[in-house]
C-alpha cells in the first residue's frame, strides 16, 4: 500500500488543492470544501489489486461534490464502497441522503452527481461497474443506502477490507490479483444478498465467496474445541459432502485446515516474548487443544520439535523466530 498524499507535506493553504488533484488522479474529479474554513488535514493510501483499488484515508471535516460537468470531464464508470472506520459520513445520491457510521457501509457510483460530508477515517473499494454480475439498474437501488457491515456477508466484506489495508505489507505481487478476485466476489455477494438476486451471481463466484465465508468462520472459532466438520456445514446450511467438495476445489481439506491453523496460532504464541510466561497448556487450550498430550503429539508431528523445545529455541534465536513468523 502506497501513501500518495499527506497534508503534512504541504503548506496549509496548499493542502486542499493538492488533495483535490490527488483524488482526481486516484479516484475521479471532485470538488472539495473545508467546513467553517478550517485548514484541511488528511492522508490517503492506495493499493491496486488488478482492476480493484483499495484505499485507506483520513480527513478533517470536508464536503465533496461531483457535478454533471465533472462527470462529462471524466467518468471511470466505477462503483465505490465506503466503510467508515471513525467519524460520521454522509452521502447523497439518487435522491437519497444517508448517514453512515463505523460498522456500516455505503455505495455510490461515479456516473451520477453526488455530495458528501465526512470526518475521520474510512476504507474505500472501487472497481468498474462492468465487473459486477448484476445490472446497474438493480444496483442503483442500493446506492446511498446504509448497509450493515457488522454481521453476515457484509461483515465479511468489511473484515476483508480491514485485513487488506492493515496487513498489506505481508502480501506479495502475485497475491494482488487473487485478493482483487476475492474482493469482487464478496462485493457481488453483498449486493446480490440485499437485492435478493443471488441467482444472478455466477456459480464460481458464489463458490469462492462461500469458501471465504467458511474459512473466516473457521478462523473465528479455532478456539472452540467442539469445532467440527458437521458444525461448520450446518452453520452455512450446506451438506458435509458439499463442504468437503468446496475445500477440495481449493486443494485443501477441512480437517487439515483446522489443524494447521490451530497449530500455527499455537506456534506464533509460543514464540511471542509477550507470552513467554503463559503456560504451554494454556496456549494449547486457547486454540482448541484440551488434552496436552494430543497437542504435544500434533505439534511435534508438524514442526519436528516439542512445544517446550520450540519455545526455548525461539527465545534463544530471536532473529530466526522473526523469520519464521514472517
């Protein structure tokens, strides 16, 4: 993720003009006005995931306007999904005016005029309308509508955006197109869900979105010793056979995925200096291993060393430990 703007790099009277020029290039032409004449302060980070762009930003109170004249100047024909991380955000488009707060999301399009007011921080996902398997006529029904981002498929999209923006340093160039595909699948799933048009989303896109939902569910419940294939399938209203086929299509196994993630979380905690005084059995229990002998056997099989020996080696060789965690 690259920081393409920081108001600290500009004189106070030049910051707003520089922000306007940056957003013209990075997003689309818009006009801005500070509230009560205050000096503008903010920053803007962006990352390209193929045709999808993910941005993270912060700003002092500001109003935004995109007029028909600016649309005629340039229209990327993109859909934008905004997720506030702090502060209220107001968007007005298609005759609707909506206040959006953290835990919610809102979308707007580049091809129609809009106005907005915002303060705080937000994440932005933008991509060409043409990449959606849904018609613009139907998606227009959701423009400037407040959508939940704290539950269901909406929360999965918000979690995806947060993970991409917060952990961007861990991704490699080959990861970028795959991350973009995941984002598009989740965005399509969210919109189709609220439009009750899930059947219009291609089967492969639905399967990728379902796989993402299931793997996120597993990550959230790794500490539950009762986490099972049957329980995962029931939670997603699919059969056990369908669940196995879903993972096989991605070259994975449900049980192996649970085991590998649990062991990796344990390995990470064992190598964490901040947890060096936490008993090994407590770490194992935290990630679903209730019987210490079972954990020791599984850990030794995966890493070739007992948990206690791994912890000792990690603290003896901190540089090697850091390399292993990365």
